[in-house]
């Protein structure tokens, strides 16, 4: 080994993320049109989408007098909304948002949905994704007199919509055509709920039906919770406009644009009980595990998932190989945020506290451990060491997607390239660092095959560096600065969270 792999200096100490060592989610969107309990349904919808963002949550409801009522706060959905807070929101239309910040700092003022009262009336917006031309548009708007209240790129869309223009849909169309990058949006005016997906379709957005009303959500699992019927996915480049006359559809980008759905939704982000492009996410992950077993067979006694992220792929590996599946790691579901300072001891504790190993199951056994990704390697190394300390004879690490070698500029919090383990080290170096007997990743072709869709459907830039939407390299700097700002202000945001819990 020519270069040793240094111990990671990065620990997810304050994030409350479901799985340390994984990239964080971005945002969840949920909207309701024409239901007497729109705010309550939105609350439950956000509950179902909590995995997409745990830093802040918010709901804007439009009451029967056409007034917007807003509540936003730092923390998880049940921390942000008490019963009284929900009662203060009423109306037959609402949109909600759960956020993990990928641009802008983690601060209450950046919590969404955002609202604006302009010459067009009131507009609320909830956004999932990252705009790749945000810096340029913001500078342009500021030059023309726009005053920004937040540091999030979503506010740019609100300012574009608030610009003077003809009535009707053309302002919406012209505004959306100016933004570039990855976005799914919910917009609410006093009489319309609008869902928009970017022309490449990076982020999911689905339409559902509930009695006489309509719902829009980032993932279909939110429909199940409120017993709404899935109608269809919003198409890439489409705006779905819902008003008292029903649902209209506008294709904002009639010219052909490359499709680029984020394949990492199938690998990790989306909930397994969601369906995207007609494919159930659990079944796709099982197929990835099966494919991995075909590509990377091993002689072993047990297949063990890293819960919960590796569960489906490990099941697939086991089914394909015939090697017994065993839940040897037990997850502690009651671990929340840690406020302790990041000493190495606390870092180790944070990695261990969420999962405990049933040593008797693995003692003397050859174990295949399956997870869906290795980003920095720290967490995986701890799991391998857990298994070896418990007496596992061999530990083979299997990853149900290819190595992550490039940062994401479309809204996923992958670290800079120099912190991505696979970008810096060879397979053998990583295997040695993990202390594993072997290490293998699913091939890119195998990953795509498991989805049953064409390779042209996907963005896979974090694997192969082929970015579907060109971006200014200086954006890397902008994104990283935003992320640093987010980390710096996280303590401030949490302080607000604590204040809020005392107040309500
Ligand atoms: S770069 Fe990776 S994580 Fe980002 S949108 Fe593309 S596939 Fe998803």
C-alpha cells in the first residue's frame, strides 16, 4: 500500500440523521388542495417524509378568507408542531416542507415554506433540490432591487415569480425557465396549488387524490399514510396546476432535455415503501442485492445487513446466493441528536450507540455485511471491527452501488471530492482501512439493470462524473461555503429549537 488511509476526521454528531456516515437527505414536500383538514393532513404527510429532512419543518395554510398562516421551526415535525400550533393553521389548502440544508445555513429564517406578499398577491413556496445558477440569478435580482430575507436558493424563485409580468401562466413559465439545476417545487397562491418538476426530473414528485381534493408529495409513502390514491408522477418539466376547476398540466420545457432522475433515490434516499416511476423502491433494492450476489459471489455462512440502509439489498443477496440472512445488528430507534462536543471518544460512541451486535450469531462465522454506500468509511470500519471483535472468522463488505467518486451539485450533501474515500484510494486500500477480508461494489450497469429502467433515465454523476446539467466550477466553492456556514450555525439553530420547545 503506497498511501495509508487516514482516520476520518468527520463525524455526524449533531445531525440526528438516521444513518451516520451516509449523505444527508435534502427536503420533503407535501401539499393539499381542497380538504377540510388540509393542515392536519400536511402534518401527517410531513411525518411520512421526515427521512428527507430533519433540521426544520414548516406548514403554510391558506384560510377561508385567503389569508396565509405560517408556522415553521427547527427540529423534527412533532417538535415543531404542537396541537395548538396546528389548530392555529386552518383552511382547505396547505403546503409543507421538511428540510435538510444543502444551501443556506441551518437557521430558522431559512426554514420553508417561504412566503411573499407581492403585487400578484400571496405566494408560498417549498423547494427540494439545488439551483446551479443561483449565484448569478441572485446577483441579477439584487441589482434590480430585490431584497433577500434568507440565504436559500429557493427564495430566488419567489423573487422571479414576484416580478411584474402578464397575468396567467406565462409568468410561471418564464420564471421556471430561468432557473437551472435540480428542483421539485410546490407553490401555493390563494386559489391554486402548483407542483413543478425540473426538466431533467432529478427529484421525485407525485400527484394523489383524496376524496374531492388533491395532494402532491415527494414520495408516495406519504399518500399511504393519509389514505390518498396515487394518480401519477409529475413529469419532468411539467407544472401541475390545481384549482377549483380541476387539474391542468403545462409542459414548461417542450424541447427535449436529458432525463436525469437521481439514481441514489433508489439506492438510499427514498423510503422502501415508496414507488418511483412505477417501481417499488424496496423491490429495486432487493434486485440490487441479487445483482450484487451474481457479480460478487462469496463463500460465507451469513448475510448481515447494516440496518436499515442495507436491509433490502442484503435480503436480495441472501435470496440470490442461498446464504442465510441474519439481523445481527440491532438498531436503537430512540437515539436523537447528540449535543456533546466531538471528541474521538464521543465520535466512537455515536457510531456504536445506534447499532448493537448480537455476538453469538456471528462468532466463528464467515460474514457478508451489506450496506448501500460507503462515503467516508468511518462507520463501515466500526461495523467490521464490531464483527471481528465478536469473533467473526471472515468479514466481506458488499456495497449495493458503485463507489462514490464525485461530489453532488444537485442538492445531496456528499462531501467534497477529497473527503470521498473512493475518490482518493484504491479498492485494496479501502479494504485494508475497513479491516475487511474483501470489499466489492455493485457495478454501475448492474445498478441500472436492477431498476428495470434505461441508463438514459438517470443522473449518476456522483459515480461517473458525467454531470447532466453543466455547472460553474466556482459553484463547488459556493456549495462548500454554504455547507460550512450550515455547520457553523447549527448550534445557533439548535438553540432556537430549544427556545421553541420551551415556548410551546
Ligand atoms: S450526483 Fe448522485 S446524488 Fe447527486 S443527483 Fe446525481 S445521482 Fe443523485
